[in-house]
C-alpha cells in the first residue's frame, strides 16, 4: 500500500525535521512534504480499492471455508452413523453367535443325557440278564453238588 508508505515517510520527515528554538514547531521543506502528501492522496483510491477487494475476497474465503467446514461435518456425521451402524451389526452378530453357541450346548447336553439314559437302560437290562444267568449257574452247581452227594450216599449203601 503506497499511501501508507508515503504517510509513514511524511511522519518520519516531520520527526526528523529541525526544531524551531523555544517552540514546538519544526522546519520542513514545504515542496518535499507536499509532494509526499500528494503522492499519498493519489495512492489512496487505488489502495482503498485494493483493500475493498481484499475484504470482498475475505468474505468469499470465509464463505468457502464455511462451506468446506459444513461438508466436512456432513462427512463426519455420515462416517459416525456408518460406524455406529457397523457397531450395532457387529453386536447383533455377536449376540446371534452367543445364542447359537448356547443352543448348541443345550442340544449337546440334551443328546448326551439321552445317550446316557439309553446306555443306563441297556446296562440295567444286561444286569438283569446277568443276575438270572448267575442264579441259573448257581442252581446248576447246587444240583451238581447234590447229585454227587447222592452218588456218594448210594455208594455207601452199596458197601454195607
């Protein structure tokens, strides 16, 4: 901005000017000072216009930033919604997996109990059969033992 540079130059010229003794006044070269101030005045409209363009572009930049921010927020919301949905899907899958495992364990336990009951029934039947067989064997042995006693008795009676 030329106008600011010219005004800064004019201020510096006044500050560096020789002072008038016993007063607050100073001596400045009128021609140089007027030349600097004229150049500053001439530059003001173009500097002012440039400043307005910067302000106008500032508003556009701010608007672009706002739009970009809104788009980022919308994308972030979509991402969050998708993540939440995926999280709920994963949770539903885990719940379903737990249910399937629990059902499978229950079915396995039920089938195990049925097999054990079947085996117990078969073993009970076998036990009854074995007990009857054991009784039959014992009776047979008793008969054999009794037959031998009769043979011994018959031999004793023959010997007399």
